[in-house]
């Protein structure tokens, strides 16, 4: 029981740090308009279903792996640019 509680706590800390680092926002800015609009649609649909206390039909679920794959390229770009800025700051 203690182990599962500490695991959940660690997950919350990791999510907080990930969001606080700003990588997510920077990569979202770089998304092509169609991907950004798709993302906003999914978020709005989720909020709407939550307000109605309904669950999205299983055949419409997005797989976790599919959802994050398109963002990976932008995340790598943001990380590379941040490292480059840090290197320039050292000079």
C-alpha cells in the first residue's frame, strides 16, 4: 500500500516538473495548425463529456502511443534549442 502511494506521489511530481519546465508549451506552439486544431478538439470533447458525466465510446479512444508520437519531434527540437542557448550563455 505504501509503495503504491509513493508511486502515485512520484507520478504527480514528475507531471508537475514536466509542466513547469515549459517544454510542453513550447512544442505546442510549433504544431502545424491541423494538429493543433485536432488537439484542441480532443480536449474540448473531453471537457464536454466530463461535464455531462459521460464516457467516450471505446472505439473513439485515442491510444496513448498515438497521441504523443506527433509531439516527440517538437519536444526534441525544443530540447536541442535550449541546450544550444545554454552553450551560448556559457561563452
